[in-house]
């Protein structure tokens, strides 16, 4: 009898909750058509380093193919070639990691030292806002950062190959982050912003991101 009583009580309790919610206003959002709530009223904080959508800061990519080699699901496809004689190349930019977990992507005046001392001063041409998480520095600005704020600096690497293809299929991605860990220029990152979370599409083909930019090679 006790089991019967508990069963009937559970059903009645569930029906009371259902009836109570039945007369309340609808809270369903027709996402992705209606996403004002997610953009304006979403109070969830996205932690720094969240593994979101993969993004390649292509102007810093040296086409080493380490990301494609370590990817366990082969979601990164790269095709490159050696430049023709006289082809113009460039060097990638520095990535300056600050102790407050932000970073600045740009060009440091001079060669970064192997060991960073608190009394050092670094002048940085903030050339690339695409891969930067520092909120207070506009693109193109020259800033001076003291050594006590700097955690580490990624050296510039020389680009030696033309990139004909750099495609990432996000429908296959495991979000393991292995590709970002082996990237020597840290140009391959995972967006830790709302844009890196909400990128749904109706067509899977739109989830294949193509980063190769022929206009970079002159």
C-alpha cells in the first residue's frame, strides 16, 4: 500500500507542477531567429580559455602542418607550396601573454629576451586585434608594457610557404585543443567569446571554415 500511495502522490505532484507551468507566459526562444536574450541578457560568464570555435589568424600561420598532424579526427586540411623565385614573404607577429590572462598580438620593438625581468619595458605595435583578448588597446596603437605585467612572449616565426588551403571542418572537431597547443606561433586559437559558442548553421557545408587568403601573397 505504501508503494501505491507513493506512486499516486508522485503522479499528482507532477500534474500540479505541469498545470502551474501551463498558465505561465512562454519562455521559449526561437533560436537562432531570436537571440536577443543570449546577446543582451545572458549573465553567464565565459571563462578565459574556453574551447570554442577554432580560428586561424592566417597572417601569422607558417603552414608547419603540426595542427593537422596531431588532430585525432583529421578535421584540418592544409595544402601549401614553396614560393616562386622572388615571392614576397613576411614574418609572423609576437604574442605577448600578460599575467592577467589577456594577450596582445603585434610586433615588439627589438628581440624579446629569454628571461623577462620586472624592470624591463616592451614597446608593442598592436597590429592585429583578431587574436587579441586585451580589451583596452585599439588596433594599430603602440603601447608600452612593463615586464612585471608580462608572463611570456612568443617569438616571431618566418613564413616560408604559400598557403593554398587551410580548411577546418567544425562538424568533426572534438574540441580537444591539441592543435592549439602545438601551434608555434599561437595563430590557431579557440574562441572564448559568445561568437565562439553560438555559430549554428542550417547547412553543414557552412561549418567548414576556409582561412586561406591569396591576397596575402604579393
